[in-house]
C-alpha cells in the first residue's frame, strides 16, 4: 500500500488531474451570500476524519498533508492537532505557500508514493518541490486582500495612494511586495521578466542539465488575460531558445579599466511547460476579480507531472 497525499482546494489542482494522481483535495469552506461571502478553515474534526480514511486506504503507510500557509489560514494549526492522533504517521508540512506551488508539490509527492517511496522519502520529495517553487500574484484591487487580513492596511494605503499596481510574492508564507508598476500592462511585462530571470538562472545553474520548469498561470475571472499572459510566456521561452549563449565567457578586461559586466552562459535551456489554472472560489474571494498569478516549479528531467492542465 502507498503513502497517501492530501491537500486542500487552495492548491488549485484541476479535479481530473488530482483524481488521476490519487491526491485527495479537501474543499475550503465558503460561507455567506453575495458581498457577505467569506471563507473558513478546515476544522480539526473534519481533518481527523479525512486522515483516518486515508490511513485506512493506504494500509497505514502514512499520510502527507500539504495545506496552505499557516500565515494565511488556521487550517495548518488544525491539521497539526488532527495529526497528533496518528502517532507520527500523518506528516503536516509547513508549506508557506498556496496555489499550484502546493499542486506541483502534491503531484511530485504522489508520484514518489506510487513508486513505492516510504513516508519520510515522500515528505522529502514534497519539501524539495516547495523549496524549488515561486509564486507571483497581480491583484487588480487590494480591498479584498486587506479586508481578509492578508495585506496590511499600510501596504494597501501605500499602493492605492501612489496609484501603484503591485506584484506580490509569497515569502516565508506571507504576501510581500515583489515589484511596483504603474499599469496592468507594465505589471504583466514585469511578471514575464521575473519568469525569464528564473528560466535563465536555471539554465546557468544547470550546467548543461537544467531541470524542467513548470508554470501555472492563475486567474480570477480573467481567462482572456491569462491566455494572453501564457502566450507571452511561451513567446519569451521561444525567444530564449533562439539566443546563442557563448559556450565560454570572454576574456576579462584588465582590472580597473572598466566596470566588469556579468556574462551569463549556458549549454542548454530548461524545457518549459505553461498551463492555465483558474483560482477556486475560496481564493477568488480574497484576491478579487481580475487577479492573475504565476506559479513556477523546477523538476528534474524525466519526471513530468501526471498530465497537465490546459497547455499553451
């Protein structure tokens, strides 16, 4: 029997993809009507019940739980209490993240579990995926994040007063400001540049054997904009593929004559896959309509995910 993988709907995994991979996805709660709608965490009781079912399904091989950042929800704390019932056989990871960063980690963990990895190994695989992932988020309006307590009043006032269109990033589980732009168009330009930097860094560090880069473009009721962003990311990758990076750096100039220019070289670029993954209702309520995000992860070549969402 195999280690079981469980996450929550903040992971954004499409149902068919989660089902195929054998991943259990617990729905975060959405309560109220219309403008009064809000979300609530998964309770200790329901998490305990879910973990018990998974322990039975996996023949007590263990459970790896990947829930959204503890800074964003009480679900993590409740999960830790629930896991205490199972004498160390349920491992709750402090993911410090959300979105397809969780989804990618769950897919990697599920792949390892199906391959016969034990509980500790599956945990290590999930942690490695989380470590090698990034998430950027563009929010059209900050009110929803501020009201939900995910963004400080000071941050919200600063960006609204200065008419800034911010790009946010999850750092240590909290939303932080990654870049400031003046328009949505410039924000998308900056997102493409951030992903371009990630791809180049992996090509340089890979020394001829870079990891694959998997990218999920998230959106909240902004499918056309998500398609446009994914097309731009694909074009950026194609442009990089046309570049001829020198195999060896040029001879350095004599010290002191001129400022040294950083020359980046690579032997091969990562393979890049881009998919579009809508945000679930529980996240839409916190980021508002028009939000766009990019989740990216690096995976060793030869370990593709179990199918993809809509590839561009």
